[in-house]
C-alpha cells in the first residue's frame, strides 16, 4: 500500500475513515481512484486506486462524486473500501 504503513502478521484488520473525490472507475479491476484527504497517523493526502469488494457499492459510484468510506486494511496488508456513501462536505 502506498501509505507505507506495515501490518503485523496475525494482527486484526484496521479500519480508517476516508473522505475524498472519485476521480476514475475501473469496472474490470473493480477499483475506484479516489483523491483522498489525509488520514491522521495513517497516510498523507493522495490519489490512489482502492479495490471495492461490494458490486452494489461499486455500481453506485460516480466520477466526480465526493464520498465518505471506510478503508479496511487486512493483516496481509491488502486493503479495500466499504461503507461508501456520498459526502456532505467537499474535500
């Protein structure tokens, strides 16, 4: 993951609140490129691709939309977004 946060083998999943704007969607890879605000003690503000496991959540996303979501970081350092919904506040 681009945020240089290393997981510990066997550690439980970690969850972080993300706010940002959807810049691109890749239906083949099931990813969204999100320009996200900084997450204190986790990562700087950056644009990156996030896998989205839920087909329903992925299909609701629109390029240009501001979102709130949860980044799920798993013990193997894989990650994905869930609990995605439109944001009231803009980044």
